[in-house]
C-alpha cells in the first residue's frame, strides 16, 4: 500500500454535508476524494474496488432514515453483497436559505441575525417548538418565487418554510450543494436554495436566513463503508473494523447493523427474531422496516444493536445463530466503534 | 343524523389515488366529498369535526411507509389527540407516463402496449426484476425534458425512469393528479407526469407509457380516520370501529395500531416493549420508527398487531397494560377490520 494513494468515494458534490463528513474521517492529503452523483454510485465504487472506502448519509435526527441508503443495504438485486459498515460520523446540519438579496430591500450584513433585521415580524424562539420558526429571515423574502433543495431538507425546515415561504414552488435536486449551484445560475434572482453556509461562499450567494432547521441540534449520521474482502488493516483514520478476535474490548462501545426477513406466514417470527438479542444483553438501539421488494407487505427489517461481532464465538455470533432459527434470512452489515 | 349529509375529507385533488380509495369506502350519493391539499389538512378536518371521516395514504407495497402520515400519528405538538384509524383500503397503483405526444413521432394508439411500438428497443419482462423495466414507452420520449410527480412515485418507477428518462429534470408536486394538471398547462409540450390513467382522461393528456411501476402488484394502503369522541355507530360503509364489548369475533380478522416511546437510557426497553404482545398471541405484523422530535436519536415506534381492542379486558388491553410498564409512553391509534 505504501506509495499508492487510496480513494474515498462520497455522495457529492463538493461542499455537501457528506463531503464534510468525509473530511472528518479522512485526511485529504493522504486520500483521493471522489465525489459521486448518487448514494448508489458510492456503494458501486466500494463494491467494484474503485474506492477503498465510501461515505453515505444514513439518518437525520429530525427527518429519520435515508430510505435510499436502507434500500441499498437491503440489496434485493444482490449487487452489493460485500458492503459493510466500518465507521460512523455525526455532522451538525445548519441549513441556510441562500439566494440573491433583493436590490430594493434594506439588507443587513449576513451573519448579524438580529430579529430586527427581518422583513416580516414573527416572534423568535430558541426552544425546539416546531410550531414557531426558530429564526427570522435576514432580509425580505417576498421576491423568492422558487426554492431548490434536497428532498430531506424540506422535512427539516418545515416550520421556517410554512412561516415565511408558504406556497412557494419547490424543486427537488440531488443535493443541497447542487441547489446552491442552480440558484447561482439564476439571473432573474427570484430563486433560493436551502443549503449550507459553505455553499454560499463557494457559489457567491447571499445568506437570506441561517439556522432555519426546525430543531437546533439537527444532526445527520453518516456511515463509512468498506468491502468485506478488503484489507481491513490499511492505514486510515476511519474506525477500522474487521471481525475481531479480541474479546476484551468493552462491547457497548461498538454498534452492529443486521438485516433480516421473516416468513410472512409465521407472524410470530418478527417478535421472536427481535427477541434473540436480549438473552445476550445486546441492547437493541434502533429498528427500521422496508418493503422486501419481492412480495407486497413483506418487509426487510434492520436492527442496530450495541456490540461487536468477533471472529468466532462472542455474544453477537451467538445471537445471530439464534436469529438463523427464527428468521427466514439474515445478513451481518458490519460492526463499528460508536461515535455517540 | 337523518337528513344531514356527512363529510369525508381525503387527500386530493380529484382523480388522486386517495380519491379512488375514498370511493371504495364511501358512497358519493350519501357523503359530501371534501378533497384536501395536504395529509395534515385531512387530520385537521377530522380533529376539528369539519369532517366525519378522513382518508389518507399510509404505505405503499414498493416504497414503504408514508412518513408524513406517520409523523402526524406521532403528533409531537399534540394537535390531533383524538384521531383513530377505523378502516383500511388497498388500491392497486398503476402509474402511467402522461404528456404530449411528439408531433413528428410515429405514435400508436394508447393502450396497445406492444413492444414493437416503442421508439427505443429494450427487452420487456413481466417478472418483478427491478433491473429491467417491465414496460416500454408507447412512443418516443426524446422530447421529454421535465417530469412532474409526487415524491413517492419516483421511488415506485425507478427502473422505467433510469431506463428511459435518465437524467431528465424532476419536479416534486403535491400529488400525481396535480402533476398531470401542470403538464396539461405546458404549451411547449416537453413535460410529462407520472400519474394515473384517469388523470389522462380528465386533463386530456396522451398516454406515453403505462404500467411503469417497478412491481406489477404495486399497491397503496389507505387508512380511514375517525375522531375518538365521534359517534361510531353512524351509518356508513367504512369498517366502523369503536372499542367493542363483543369478544366472540375472530381477533385475527382485526388489526390494531399502537405507538410508543422508550427511555433512551434504558436500551433494553425497546426489546421488552416489542415482546409484550407475544404472551397474548397478538402477532406483530409491522413495525416503524420515526424520530421522536424531542431529543435527537430518540424514536417513536409504531407497531401493528393482529387483534382488536375491546372496551375492557381482552388480549389487546392486557398487552397495552404491560406496555405501560416497559415503555415511557404509548398510545392506541385504533383497531379496524383487516381487508387483506
């Protein structure tokens, strides 16, 4: 590996939140950064060995799971059989409204954020009360006729949008940074993007409002992906994970992701499958369901447990063996060091 | 009630899939139909007594849960404390591509659907293989530069879209019927909508392709809503539900929806809460998690069980009592007659 630069694929473009997450885990002076157009492209890059690692969004604290990522882990067409999670990273998401300041409006310098500078009077509050916007615009927004953003962002800024931009046309684009790029190209100046502060700088846009997310501690969790067969001992700053032989480490410092399906004709199978972790004191921290993709109203379930899969024996292997008895099928999707 | 017409609120506009679901349950000659702009408007109409019943989409067999509906059941701001599910209905979703036939292209009569009529050659298959589109366009699609649809529809037509309309700009709108309406207004003729066959008729659009969903048995499940305090014995064709005193009915013919939260500091609580139904032979058929909306990485869980809540005693009440010991909070969201 010496002398050969490794590639990290991530959901791009540059200045995206996933880019920020990637910078948290990987040193740009050591790795080649390869932004991808879609989450699936990141899975593909890691599966095909085009990239050593991949970084994808997994869930947001306000908006829930990223179903596109879950469906790629479900992997009905068996395109990504070797993808494993080997690390996680949490990035605070502070959404801003970027656009073109209205020429005639009295504008204030971006960043002041004082309620007095608002074009429309609305009480502010820092409490997480989704009925009242947490922030006010830094300038008048009457000229904004069209909004661009990633679908997840609408759900994270509901209160601000319904308070100040109700009824304004929305267009989904592939990323919040793509949204900023499109608004920068708008010569009419009537469009705006929900994007990041860094995107405002890159695309020379005005900050029309900042901190517009419903909840001030809005955070997105990203997963670092590796290939099961890949060299897990390569030097890198991500929390490396191979099936470990060391049982001494505190299991609660690790997390494990497992997917399983159950026989739909045996409805007790779901409860039984969820119960297999308890006897081994593997705490269930999260659960998700997605359509199985084969038969309507059959699901693939994802559970996250506290604990780490060792090379042999150990609590996780014992629980997975029991899961084999209750579930129709299951797949270990990785164990990694918890960052929360 | 005699002589007074009751109102049914549903997610509109006219010709939407929810409208079709509403027609399945309610007789238009008996009820006033009130289309609503958003799912929340339907909840609001029922909670405020503006409507006797409401109809909302809950999940799709390909695309999974409708998170907007789940979040309204989670009801963090406590706006809809009296909403209960009292019925369900399943509607087959056959998505079509509607637009303006290209004037110069050789078009075929809509409905023929023979592979030979395609402008682009691609093998067809009726098997649910998401890698290959199930259908081919009825005419050339090269002129299509912009697509309109409801966000859920993109996820249900992935294979057709990536096969024939890759990279074409997409705009989210509030419903598939709204998408058809916008395309009908497009004088340039370069836009198209993913919508229903009935919407093509209403808006005088050409059928560019039909059956473009990934899975041929793509079905959406709708819930009928009532208010907890409302007169549950009013005459109507929906599967009425009040807390019943009759224990003789076969419990497996009913379903019950329950939400609960657990103490995040007691990670065993989730597994314990999921286990309360088993001793009472109440089969767990589905599970969902959404962010609690209060503390990041805390969730509200939704479980669906086979069984019916009776006025007192009975298996469901016993299990809910046990849930009270393991969960931080829980809420019964209704029991209804299963239609599947």
